[in-house]
């Protein structure tokens, strides 16, 4: 008995879809985009390291150099960014969230263009070289999202969900490659940028993160961002450190977030009027303020804070005021309007809490308090406790601290919400939303 030709329609459709030329074209374009995100993140990381070396060489030659270089560089970066790369200012994560939340083609073309991404790289590197307290991880999110969004034009991605998935995947791949932390990239995409995760999007994000991670691993090797630590907490004194660091870090992180939101959206009075009228001069003034903070901190608040955080983890000497001054330096750098993220500086501020928490926790292990301070403050700033937990665990590879770190991150999140009810990136993303037509 012969079966009719349409006896297995589902199987025929599945085979047709699997062999579809347009489907394989989209997959190829997506894979190439993921690899390019990994390459861009690695190149950005190497260039940022060289910018940091240049900064310290300048400081070694003349300690007072930032009083000249910082105002000039801040003013130049602010002018060039406003004139040629509108949308490159600040972290890059609010821009990516805005592109996800407001599906307007013109807005996405502006915030996620390759021109803005290239300007973001160059201007962030210039800011790092002149001592700005900024990081490269937030900018890498916008750069990754811009690359993936631009690649979508090379093939047909008909559904809005797929375009959102590409932007989300590019941002997640950027985080994964920047920190060499693939799991952190996935969790960050779920918790911070998307707050939702469809089945189709999950596959796109996973593939992008794995591809970018492989590129980073192949070029930079298997490394931990801050090196492997062996810190542990035990008995009542150790868990007291969890509670103290979690509560103090959350309150301080929430305060920092409120300051960033105010500097980005709610400056009032004469200061706001001056920045609106003379943005370049305002940026130069922020450069002078940064140089003053640099002198007060014995030159420790410049740049990403990676060196100082590593020193604190190893028990080295850092000025007692480092955490507070690094916080102020990061606020000043962000308020100036230059491109740059807050991930690395926030981790450095959190590590600096060890200097203050040591007064309340005299018997706790130094490395354990440093790591707890990092995860607590970072969770308080971004209000994404799982992301903060996963990033710190992957950067230190200290599995023994997993449970204390998770507890401290959740405590910090709760305290931060009392101080700053709105997550900082969501609040800042609203400044990029399109204006309704009159």
C-alpha cells in the first residue's frame, strides 16, 4: 500500500527548514559576529593594559602631570564625543538596554552603529591613559551589541525577537570575553539587560558567549582576572564579616548609584546650567577634580583600579582612604560625560572597603574581607546579585567562598534597594529613549 505524498508533512517541513539556505546564512553571519565580538574584546583589553602602562610611566616621570593631562584630555574627549560620536558617552550598558527596550530603528542605528563603537574604544582608551577612573567592561557590552546588530544587516533576521536576541547576545559575549567569564555573560544577559529569557534567545546568547569565550581563551589563555585566591570564612567571625560587608557594601553601593543617576539625569541649579551651556569646560573641571583626588590618594585612584585591587587581595599596602576617594573619582569621571564603565572601578571600591571593615572585623582573613567587599559593593551598585556573585567567583576562582559570597551579594542587594529603589542602568537607559513626536 502506497502512502500519500503528504503522509509525513511535519518531517518534510523539518528537513526543509534544516536545509534552508537562508537559515544557514543567518547561522554563519551570527557565528562570524560572535567571533568578531571576541576579537574586539581581546584587542580592547590589550590596548587598555597598554594605556594603563602609559599612565603609570607618565606618573613616574612627573607626579603632577594629571593636572595638565586630565583636564585637557577630558575636554578633548567630551568635545569629540559630543561632536562626532553621540551615544558613546558613559558606560555603554544603558545604551544597550535602551536599544533592547525601545525597538526604534533610528535609535538602534544611532546607539549601536560601528562608528559609535569605534569611537567608544578610542575615547575610552584616551580616558584611561589620562587617568580617568573608568573601566572597559561596560563599553565592551555596547561594542559587542553594536557588532552583532550590524551583522544582522548581512542576512535576513525577520522577527523582532531575533534582533533583540542578537543585541542581547552581543552584550553578553562582550562581558564573557572582557572578564574571561562565560557564565557571568549568560547571567548578566538574563538578570541585568533582559529580565526575560525566551527559548529562542537562550540559544543565541549561549552560542555567542561560547564563541567569544573560545576566542578569548585562544588568544589570552586560561586565566583568572584577579588570579586564584584561597580565601575562606569559618565560625561566627567569618559570617559576621559576611553580614557587615553585605550591609555596608549595599548601602555604599546604593549611594553611589544615586550619585550616578543624579550626575546623569538630575543635576540642578547652577551646576546643571553650566554643564548644559559649557559641557567641554565642565569636563575640564572634572579633570582638575580628578587630579586633586589623585594627589590625595597617593596616585591610587587613577584608571580601572585593577592593580590596587590585586594589591589588596595579596595583603599589600594601600592608603586607608582609597575606597572613598576611588568612589568620588568614579563619580567625577562619569559626570564629565566621557565614555567609560563602572565595573572595574566598582570592584576596586569594594576591595577598598577592607581598609574600613578591618576596624570592625579585626580577626577576619584579609583576602576574604576584600572579596566580600567586592561582591557586596558591586551588587549594591548594579542591583544584580547573581551577576555580581558569578563575576567575582569566576574572576577569583575561589569556590570555597561561593556560599558566603552569594549571601553577602543578596544582603547588599536588599540594603541597596533602600537607598536607591531604581537599578542604576535602567534609570540611566531612560535618558536614551526616543522623544515622542509632537
